[in-house]
């Protein structure tokens, strides 16, 4: 099970957020992402890390492919 699936499957959001911050991958800035599997010392794409945080309940803004707050709500 990848990290995104783990984040979705976990019901304790605080535990997931702490695990992401401590054990999740770093964001690749100015370099290509490392190949999978990603761990705490690897660099993943921003969209992947943002999706993990979004799945854990964080408010994610301005990241293509990650729904923002109120996504799906009536205008």
C-alpha cells in the first residue's frame, strides 16, 4: 500500500499528519523527483506530497490536480 492509500485508510488524521511530516518524502525543488518508492529521505513531486496532505485533511491551495477547499460545492 502506498503512502497516499495509507493516508486515506487511516482514521486518525493527527497521526497521519505527524507521520507525513516526519516520515513522508521531501518535495523535489529544482530537481527531478526520485523514482518510487518514496521514503523520508527521498524527493517526491509536489503534487504527490500535496495530495498526501490533502488526504490527511490539510487545506491545500494552488496545486494542480489537488482539489482545493470547497471543491465540488455548488457555486
